[in-house]
């Protein structure tokens, strides 16, 4: 008889104590905000008043809106906070944990970030992996995971939009969207330059300049150059890679704005990235058996590998955004092309081979750093990559209670993946060609029922097709080619109710969709395929400005259910990666953002989230990792472990962040300031099957910045430190080999100078 398992429906949303507490806080916030609400009608004066919080304007629903009026969980980072977090030369992973429910990790280093929102993401490390979190840079979807690592510089705003966003955004958004908007060209000649230097020879040079060309044209040139020395030294004599973990990462963006009249504008964007660096540093036997502690005497600056580590990336793209003002409507066209050619080779086992006589051979797990059970050294590359996308969107701009927008989206991506296994006598080439074509029709309406009640609804039809074919010496038991053809209608419905001018309540129901995925056959495992996944999400929230607009609160509770969630089983007793579907997975939790301005000189922000995720498929099992890790659970008669009720991988239950800035104005108009930021995430499972060793410890990282500005903020010099407590933990692992993991960056510090001109 089949076992019956409980179903976590929306009705159970408030049953966990943390969610009950969160709902109580949300409801309690309304009378507080009403009691402390701003009563002044002088909005323009308040905007310029340093004693009040500035209005946050976002484009989460493709229109410019006050963040308070958007019926959705949106977190925004901009201005000084963004500059501080990005000051030490980190890649896009610096955003991880900096807003509620956002986690970012990578097993490729700077080239391939993986995003998770509300615990919902994808651990797949192949170059054709699809993710349920979409990254959108300047209104262009960056679909391939390598494109998602483009550096963050000269950016006006970062928005993290939680929950399904399939109605208005182009590709794979069932978990949400991370959206970057660059600073646009202006008619005024101005710019900035910033330079920092710190630990490990890390330097970061960044700048931008507006160049007015004529009355109708303006241009903006932005660039960033980042460098870090190879600071991890190899302890293996005569190794192919004597040192690693350094990089040279260069990026440039050129924009040209053409505005001949108020009726038409065109914004052209060309960008390029060149990366010459290191793949993620795999370190064998660094986890103490039976624990998730680092082995005694572990030194982040030492490694033990006998293979080669190298990484290169070339990416170039461009877009044309055209806008026509028509009678009562505006037509938008976004045409874009993206190309990327990465190459990454790594000693994946992270160690050197044991050379002992058979009588002394010992079985894993080993307890000496650098020892491995078998060698794995591979490379992956993309050739002939090309992504084309076209969006046409028409939106209303006439006065009245009804507003609408609708359009069509077209997507065409193709590339060849090439993989080598360098442990073979003659490294075999495995080549996989993939194409992906998709198109969609979408529309949404906003209707003001009354001054207090506003409703929104959206609809999208998507058709998505993939083809894949592999050549080379592979395990062909499941074939070497496959096709998918999926279509789906998604929708969302939301409403905002104004309790007062300062406080809005909102509710949202939305569905999302991710097309089927294919994992190619290789020399380690057979081809696999995952069915399309579908998600339904429910969200209730409150947004309020109160305390005479010196405080801003947004809070929500949410619940989602994913049908046929695509998961990746990694490792086990060989170097394999297998796609599978969980018939159901669930998530529920709450999120809070709070900004406070107690005085003109003190600014505080607080973000927190609770995410409880579960795999709800009694038919899913996994076997004990081949690395010697100790699984958490009881095996069945075949040595398998059930995945039912396990949390999703890389899904911390708790994420929290705090920032504080205190400024001391001086008589001459200059200022001394102190800025600190802290981010916390609770423990995580690296894989589908939890184990003692592969449970990532909770992590708290803090930063400090002390600086001086003068000449009305035109110049700034500051000293900074990142991970100032020097907390180093294993934050990722390889399940198929010998307790092999990788770590977060240790403490770094440096100096920065910035000038506006």
C-alpha cells in the first residue's frame, strides 16, 4: 500500500510558528504606521529633505512606479549601499544575502553564478543549464548561465523581484527576477572615477563619463577593470598550476541615446567582457570526516593539486531600445544579441593521487588534505554561441482608471558545448549542439476600482522548443539526441488596498513555468531529461511609509507549490549529473524590509526572511555519496535514501542583513562617516541528499567602511574591510570524490578613492 504523505496547502501557511509571528508583525505594522503617519502635503519638499527617506522608484512591472504601490515583494539596492557592497572587487555574488530570500553560489567561480530566491533555484553546473531565476540586464534576458555573471558597474539600481514573474518578463522566471539597470546617458557632461587597492593585490578601477554629442545625441562610456593576484600557492612540487585564485576581469559598456523629439527615442547599448582568471578552487579532503568542520590546520592560502586550473571568457552583446509616443499609447521595441565564449579547465578532484602500495591502501574517507580516491580533471567550453531576442510591447498612457500593456517576445539561442576529460590517455572531445527557440504573447491590465482599491491581472502564452545532439565517446544507453516542445499559459492576479495615504495592503496569486531541460550524455553518465515545471504562488503583504517618512516597511507572507520541479542529482559514486523531476515541492515563509532614518546623520536598514522548503515526492531516492560522507536518514533494503521532506539544495531557512551608516558633518561642509553591513544565512544542504559533511555551516559575514568626503561630496577616500571577522567555512562541495569542497573568501581590506566630475 502506498504511503500517504501530508499536503502543505495554503491553508497551512500560518501553522508554523515563524509564519504566525510574521503575520502578526505585518498586521501590527498597520496601526503603528497610521499612528506615526506623515500628515504634511508638501511632498516635493519632503523629497529634498534629508530628514526623510527618499522615494524608491522601480520598474518591477515594466513601468516606473513607487515601490510602495507595486503589489509584489521587491527589494531594491542602489546608491551608496550598492557602491559599498561592490567596493572590494567581488563578482555578482556580493549580492547574496543582501536582500531577503536571495542566495547566490557558484562552482565555476566568477563565470557562472547560480541564483536562488525563496529557496527555489537550480544546482545544475552544465553550460546548458536553465535556472528558475531570470537575470535581466538593461531589459535584456541573460539566459545562458555564463551570461549571468556580467560585472556590476555604473548601475543605477538592482531589483530583486520574488515569485513567478512570467507575465511581463521573457524567460524562465518561476522563482523570480534579478534586474539590473545601468545609468543612462545624459545631456550634461559629467562622470566619475573610482580606484581601490587591497589584500591579495586586489585592484578595482571603475569609471563612467557622459558625452553630449549634439542637441539630439548623448553617449555614456562605462568601464571596469578588476585584478587579483594568484594568492593560493600549490604545495605539490613541479605542479602544472603553481598558484591560482587570481583574475583579470575587464568590462566596458557604451551607450548612445538619440532623442530627436518627444515622440521618439532610441537607446543603443554595446558591451563587452574579457575574463582571464581561475575556476573555482576545489580542495580535496578539507572536511573533517563525521563533521562539517574544516580539517585541523587548514590554510586557505595553500592547495594540493596535480592538474591544471585556468579560465577564460569572452562576451560581447548589444541592444537597441526604441520608443515611439503614439496617440494615447507608447510602443517599445527591444532588439538584442548576446554572445559568450567561455573556457574553464579545473582539477576537479582538488588533490593529488595517492601513490601507496596495495597493502597500505586505505579506503575513503581520507583525513589528509590533498588526498583523493580517483583523479578528475575536465574542461568545458561554449563555441558559436549566439542569443537573439526581440520584444515588442505596447502600453497605454492615457488618463483614466484603466491602464494596459501587451506584446510579443521572440527568443533564439544556439551553441556548441565542448568537454574534455584530461585523465584519459588521449583526452576525448565530446561535442553537444543545442538550439532553443521560444516565442510568447503577453498582456496585463491595471484597473482603479476606487481611489483605495486597484487591481492588476496578467496573461502569457509561451511556446518553447529545444533540440540537442551529442557526438563523441559517451555513455549512449539513453541516446545521444533529444527534442522538447512545450507550451503553457501563465497568469497572475493582484490587488492593492490603501488603508491610508502612507500604507498599502496587497495580495497576489501567480503561476510560473520553466520549459523542459536536457542533460547531454558524456563519458561518465547517460543523457537525461526533465519535464517542464510549473509553480503556483500566493503572497500577502503590507508596504508603508511612516514616522513622518523616516521609516519604510515592507513585509509579506508567501506560499508556493512547484509541480514537476526540475532537480539535479550530482555525484554519488561517479562524476555524474542527472536531471530528474520531483512530482511536488513546496515553500513557505515570510520576508521583511525595514529602513529607518532616526536622525539626519544615521541611516539603518534591516532585511530578514524565513524560507521552509520541502521535496514532496515519495518516489525519489538517492544513494550514499561516493566521497565517504555520512548521509542523514535511514537507507532502504537497497541502500537508497528517501528524499521525501528534504529541503531543497542551497536553500537556507533564514537570511538576514543589517546596514548602518553614521555621518559626522564638519564645519567646512565635508563629512566623516562610518558604514557597516552584515549578512547572515543559516545552514544549507549542498545536495539533494543531506549528509553530515555536506551540510554547509551557518555563515555571518560583515563589512566596514570608514571614509571622508569633501567638496560637497565630490571627492571621497575610504578604508574598507570585507568578512572582517575572517569567518571561513565550506560553502560548496563535490559529492563524487573525497570530501572535496570550496570555501568563501577570507578577510580582505583596502583603500578606495572616488571622484565625481
